[in-house]
C-alpha cells in the first residue's frame, strides 16, 4: 500500500504530478510512472521523464479535480 500523501508525491515527481499532459501509469508491480503525452508529437519530450521534473517548457497545470 502506498501511504505517500499527494504533497510528498508532488515533491518526488515534480511538475508531471500536476501537469495536464501527464498520464499516470501503474505497473503490475505497483510502480508508478508518468507518461508525457507531449512526447507523442514532440521528440524533445521524453516518453517517461526522469523524475522529479523541476522545470519544463511544456508544463501546463491540470485543472483542479472536483472535490
Ligand atoms: S510537459 Fe513536462 S511537466 Fe508535463 S508531463 Fe511532460 S515532462 Fe511532465
């Protein structure tokens, strides 16, 4: 079980945790990856960015999810 809070996960993952272009992938073994969807059209962006991403020209904050 993963007891990490959202805040500490954001610290570990960096910008991808809150970016509208990221897609969270969970492996069969429970590992979490963040796929950068910009990589599909722009080779400048890695498919699986090395975390934490601390600055990124493609970062767009995702809209807040409903409570
Ligand atoms: S655009 Fe940058 S911050 Fe957003 S998912 Fe891709 S690598 Fe992460």
